[in-house]
C-alpha cells in the first residue's frame, strides 16, 4: 500500500475540531476521535515500516530496521551478481526467451526485479538479492511466529533459491524465540466445543497476565473465522473488561454465545447483566478445568512470546498487540484453510510491512455482479471452512487422545482440588 502525509487544519470554517469525525473513505465507518486523543503520547507512536513511495510529500532518507525501500531494492539488485545478470538478460530482447529468466520480469512502475510464481497461483514476488535476505527474514519474523507461518509470510512476498531452508534455519536459531517460548507437559486434551456456521456467532474471551512490565491482555477469539482481537488492560476489573467487550460488539456484531473461564470479572454481576441485556448466552468453563476454553488458551503462549520479543526491540505493549494481531489474522489458519481476515471481513487485509504495491492501476468493479459474486464466494468459503473445521476437530481429538493421559473417575471417588 502507498501512503501520503497530508496536513489538515484542526479548526476553521466547517472544520471545528470537536465536531470532526474520522471515517473510512469507502465504507464510511467512523472512528472515535476521543479514543485517539486520550491515548498517551508514547502509545500513539507506532513502530511501523516506512516505504519510499511515489508521493512527493514523503522523502525517505534511509531505511528503518523494519522496511526496505524501493531505492534499496534497486541498488542491491544491481550490485548482486545473480540478480544483475537476470536484469541484463531481460533488457536484451534477443535473450528474453532464455530458460534462465523464465518467470522473471521487471516491474514497469518501480523497475524492481520480480518473479511470477506458478506454485503460488501466479503470485508476483520480489527477487531478493543475497545482501537483503537476512533483513527480509527479520521483517517477516517480526511477530516471532513459528516456522510454518513465517515461511507463509516470506514465500507470499519474496523469492530466492533455497528460501525454505534459509527460513527454517533463521526461525530455529532465533535467540528470542528460544528464550521466550515455553514448553508444557502433555495433559488431557482440550475439550471440543460446538462449531458455528458463520463468523460472529460464537466467541470466547480470556485474560493473559500479568506480563512483565506490561499489565494484562484480553483476548477475544471468533470460533468460526479464528479472528482475534487483543486489548491491553491496566487492571482486570469487570468494568474495564466489559468496556472492551462492548467495543468489540459495536464493531464485529453481537454474538449468540460467549465462552469464558470462571474469573471474577466474567462471573460478576456487571458482566452477566450486559450479556443478559444483549441476549447473549454466557457459558463458563468447569472449575479448575480451563481446557474447555482450549482454543483461546492455546493462543496465550504465542501472544506472550510475541509480546516479550517485540518489547525487547523497543515496542510497547499496545503496539506489540497490534503487530501480533495483524500478522495472526493475515495468515492462513490450518483449521479452516483460509485467513481469519478473509472469513471475518470477506477479504484479505495487508500486513503491516506490505508497503510495496506493484498494482498501481485502480480496480474498476462491475457493480451489477460484484455484490452477488462476493456473497456467493463467501457462502462457498463458509461451507468449506465449516467442513474443514469439523474434520480438523476430529483429527485433533484423535491425535491428542493418543498423547494424553485421561483420568477415569467414578461416582463416589474422592478427588483433590488444588
């Protein structure tokens, strides 16, 4: 995506600052200005990549640690022996049919060397020279996801020979991942929950923390789309948690059921009254047995690891949550075969470092068929996702049952609750 910096007067005729509302240009969705203005200054400063663009209002002087500008791509591709050889062959009309350059092309807008991958459904990938491979891996591993998800990010954007082996070596040798990721003993498998048939119908909530120097994290998971929303909490009082749940409902819609553990904030009168007023069925896990909320519980170690590693790089809690949320929701989930963003919003959203966009021409839509085709495609995706969810749940239960140690209890047995 390309960005432009625009300065607007805070006050003036028709622009009274208290009355202004920030809205999305296409959907007209409003954003609450007070929430932005009340955010502490240090939390408003996002650590995000800045890409060199064709907008005259931005002058990129040098690359940050989380971005590679167009000028850097051009310079390093020209200096690299292998990429420069391909570029020279592409510029020679008599050699364009050579097998050595099949699939390669030069982007007419940016002049960056690209590769059209037949394995990735004609995906257009940037050819990464040797000098930038480590930095490209570092950017794609910013949220410190595992090997499969990191490789998914890399392979959907970049190309070079041996990219999988290099990604594997990079992830497995990441010192921050080794230090911050924990390994737990195998217990009884998480309990299965009902499978919804559409997004927004069934969500679960959980609180992680306290985290070192950070406070708490409220996780909201959609059980169909697997879309997550993360909120930072300074305290875990029922009022604070309920405020964020209401904010979630105002944006994503009212679910028919919410699953939570038996924390005081979720069993409080305030939280119960809100759910009863909105007609939401509130379900709780069994005492001392949070595995019922297994899907949300499994997210917590990954969230904690990602936050700790990002904080070591100078990212505060709020921005670390935004980065992890953006990347998690933009990757294909193995339980559905789709990205959470696609099932939840009907389209894939760019990741935070997707600042390069070689499609400069605007897309014109056929208004007569666009909405109908979109709904048909979404219904097909929902049916396939539901089928995959059902199959994956059975497979997971069978796999976990083999490695678990279930306990058999009978009526009248004396048990000890710690």
